[in-house]
């Protein structure tokens, strides 16, 4: 048995993140009692939720089995290099998201430092020079803001 994280998202906007027990050999998922109670209550008032389990860098859809329990189809072999890279970009872990945000902040600082160097090196303040300087500022601010958003989270 292994602990895994699941995220349940309902159409009404309710999102619940919980830890469940996963049997890595069979793919059977055991939900904690509070999540079972929440699912039962929400099923009476809303449509089926989006229910995903995070396992070894994968987001696996959780399905209801014939006996009423829950399960997932576990991947049998590791993903190929490009697919694994794309999966880590699409569904980053909290640590990956933090590192990506730090990298974006570094690129933002480099862009703004490039702006200062560009302005000091420019011989004349003509229209193309001003446009390039403004674009460096805009790129720097956008990178900073995206990094700021990525820092927020779990």
C-alpha cells in the first residue's frame, strides 16, 4: 500500500485535495471516510466530478469499479523521454512549480538588467531604440508576474 494524492473537482467550483491509499499492484484506491461522505453528498446535488490521482508524475483518472470501489489503471512501463518531459510541464509538482517560478524571476531580472544596459549603450534615442527598450521592460514585467503566479499554490 502506498499513499497518493487525489484531486476532486466539481462543476460548481468545489475542489478537494485528499490523500488516499493506493495498492500499486492492483490499482485499487481506498478513500478516507470524509472523502467518501463528501462524494456521496455531492453526487446527490451535482454531476460527476473530475477525479484524478497523482502517481509517479502521472495524473491518472479514478474510476468506479463494478463493486462500487475505486481504481486506476497504473502505467506498466515508464514513459518515453519527450512524453515524460511534457507530463512534468503540464502537471508539475509543487517543487517543480517553485523552481520554474524562480527561473522566471531570474529571466525577469536579466531582462530588466538588459534594459539598463541597452539604454546606456544606445547612441541616440530614436523610435526603434525606444521600442526595443520598452519591449524589454514589458517582457521583464510579464516574466515576473507569471513567476509570481506560479509561486502561489498548494
